């Protein structure tokens, strides 16, 4: 597995935190998401995103990855609320007013959505949508046009002056995703939330989009939270990895070490299920059973019905996230045994 290129940073250094450690750009602590009085779709999720770093948020469909990203940017469905702590550059976003959240969204934190055709307005030309945040900033029309052409070009859209006049349905899937990236970059954010940005694209276009994201990240010193179920994408892109299962964190740590030596049975099963993530083998072992529904989690460890190491304790007690090695955290009663195997 080849690791990601370390992203260079042009953003300001994080302020010193407790013990002199730099404060991360984003700190998520005990995040919960759900309807009041209902089950928690996301339950007690904690992780950090340092400046100019890519953090991969991985897990099977329904693990709570997208809801976590939407909670960060404040785009949850009606009737769904977030609790816990979201500290953005030291500021508590969940405690901020609606005006402040709107100011952060798009300008400081931007999101690349999984389905650009659904996210883009079908009745407006691409150029108008990319330039919306620039017009709100009061830039003259000529300057907005120049910046839109520049952004589309940066995102790899060919002939940007002509393409900016097109509508979303006139773009291919790959070009729509590039337009979505240009729109996300328009506000000069410090953090990109990329929610399955390559899911609906063929393998060749996927690779181009990922190269583009890495290139833009290096150029602008961006941090990125990459939401994906594709372990190969995360393995070649992320510096840190957070593994989610049934709305909770199963494991987190440095990408290279975590994927080479998992400390949670779920992570180990994910690695075995994808060919050529850890080895050159084309063989894969599918995960047994079906993912747990966060709204109907089994008692104890949510993974225990599918876990080959499950014991009585796993069926009755929810495991805490514990540090099993420097920078490596696992929510497994037998993490030391898995890590040492």
C-alpha cells in the first residue's frame, strides 16, 4: 500500500492546546445525532482533523459516516438534532447561533456531496452556481466571472469559459463532480468534507478526481474529511483513519499503521474483504452477515453478532474507546489481543 503524500499547509498554525499540543482545526467530541427521544444514529463519536491533513471516515453503508459529516456542516434533516461538541478553530459550533453557522458553511467548511446531480440546481447554469458565494461577497460581475473560470479550470473542467454557460444535465458525471469541487472551493474553505466523492464514477474517473483533490489540497493547504466505504480510496488518500460501525467509532489511528495492523475485529474484516489493500493478493474474504442498524443496535458491542472473537462480555457490555498503542484507539474488549495477533 502506498501512503498519501503529506499535504503542505498555507493556513495558519493551530493555536497551542493543553500541554503545548497544537489545537486541531476541527475537534469532534462525543457527537450524537438523532431525533429527540429517538435512537442515536450517531452515538458518542470523537476524532480530530488537524490542518492540511486528510482524515478518512470509513465503514459500511449505514454506519453513520454521512450523518457525522452533515452534523459538522449543519445540514441535518428536519427533526434530527446533534449533541456533543464540535470545536472549529477552538469555537463551539453547536453552541453558535444560526447566523454564525451559515457564515462558516461554504466559506470556512465546504462539502462535496455524493450525488452532484442532486446537489446542483438543475435550473441554473453551472457558472451562476459556482459564483453564488462570490456575488454574496459583493464582488463586481467581471471579477466573479474571472474567478468562476479560474475555479472551473482549477477543478479540471475543460474549456471553462464555454462550460460555465452549461446546465448540470449537460455535464457528464465526472464533470459534474468537478463542478461540485469548484463550487466547494469558491469560498476558500479551510476544510473540505468529501462525502463519497467518487462513488458513481468509473474507476478511471475516480482516480482523476482523487488526484485532483490531493492536488488542490496541497496547493491550498486544505484539511479534508473523506467519507468513503471504499478502503482502497482511503488507503491511498488519508493520513488518519476513523472506522465507524453502527454509528460508533470502532477504531482510529494513522492510516498506514491501522490498515497494516488493525486493533478491532471489524477493521480486520474490512481489510480482508478488499483485495490488494494490505497485500498484492487478489483474494478477498467477504464480511459475514449484515451491518447493524444504528436505530436497532444489538446489546453490548454492536459488532458481536458478526465477530469471530465474540464472548459473553461482548454481548452485554458496550466497549469503551481505549488507547492500545501511541495514537491508536480501539473500541473492543479484546483490542490488545487483536492488535497483538
